[in-house]
C-alpha cells in the first residue's frame, strides 16, 4: 500500500517554488472534493451567467446593427437598457460567484489544516458554518474596500487642485501599485484568523510589505496559469459568438445558422466559459493562501507560538 504523503502545512516558510508546489499538491490531493463542491455551489450561478452573457452579446450585436445602419432612438434606448441590464446581472452574479468560491476554497484549506484526517469525510453540511462565516467576512471586506477607494479618490481629487496633473497621475499610479499589493492577502488573513477586519487590514499590510515581492510573483504566475485555463474554456464560446455575429450581420446564414439549437449550444459554451473562469481562480486563491502562511511563519512565527502554547499537551 502506497504511503500517504506528508500533510501540506499552511504555516511554513517556503521558497517561491515550494509555495507553487504546495498549491498544486493541495489541488492534486483534493481535486475530487474541489470539483464536487465547486460544481454544487457555482454551477447554478454559471447557468444564469451563461444566459446573461449571451444576452449581453445579443444586445451588443443589436447596437452594432444600429450604429452601422439607420438610427432609431426608441430602438437605441431599448438596446442600451438591455445592455445595462445584462451587464449588471452578469457583474452581480460574478461577484456572488467569486465570494462563494473564495469562501469555499479557504474553508477547505482551513479545515484541511485543522483536522488530523485532512479532508477525509468532509461534507458541505460540515462546512456550512465556516462557509457562511467566510461569505459574511468577504462582503464586509468588499464594503470596507469600497469605502477605502472612495476615501483615496477624495484625497486624489483634492490633490489635483494643488499639484500638476501629470505629476499627480504618475505618483498616484505608482502609489496604488505599491499599496494595493498587500491587499491581496487581506482575505486570507481575515478568513483564516479570528480577528477584527481592521486588525486584519493592518496585519495584511504588515505581512504584505514584508513579503511584497513574493505576493507579486505568486500573483503573476498563478494569474498567468489562470489566464491560460480561462482562454481554453473561452475560445469555443468566443468563436461561436463571432460566427453568429458574422452571419447575422451579413444575413446569409439563414434560420439554420442562428436557430434555437445553435443558440442553445452557445448557451452551453457560455456556461462552460463561466465555470472555467471560476475553476481557474482556485490556483490564485491557493497561491495567495500559502503566500499568507509563508509570511505569517516568517514574520510572526505562528507554528513556533502554537508549539509553545500546546507544549503541556505533548
């Protein structure tokens, strides 16, 4: 019988390559559970996203027909309304899906880290309290994040009145890049630890600035992998949509080309595309989770403190 591999510790100092390996090993070890739970939670949203995405593209095609031909103000108004409606629906669904996926992945990582038997026998029912907790915390992060953006925007607007615009823009872009990087581990800090949101923000900056380069590298590499996977699932839908657009614009395809069957196929491809986007996010989420664990162990010596606290139990 093959010996089980050592447990993937969350809190451990790792090199860049070791952090990537830890994320890939977690996916490999728990791939069936990840796929199963992601399908249960995310696929229903993807069905709605498929409808909204195809509706958005149909609205864009209708708008293209108007701009390329005769302009009717009443038709233009309805087309704009359709675009806004479908885009808003897609954005809301995408936000919900991202929150649910992030909650799920980090709930699994935390449960894996805290259980001796890892994720063996874990069900969605067992994860439900942690999932709801994570969802609430992620929405709180979103609200506080919006307030921070508004505050920064207000400060930038004030500075415009006293500093030349070009200099201000250059400095502002540089500042945003530098300051936004530590925010990448804000969610892991807040979801893995039982602390207040502002304490989590402070800790994210403290750990993030100390490991700034690692966060950037992990984000770039995992983002690149995610981009490739998104492209694989997006290309069939994109090609199908372009073909539909060409035949509609030239009006040479007839009813068969844009029939109900063809539109249904585009719907299925849109669902696959949306689901592929979420699956690709798992790589980035896990990469940042192990980046957070690395930073916590490197800066705060989390495992050493835990060993000291539990010494009397040994």
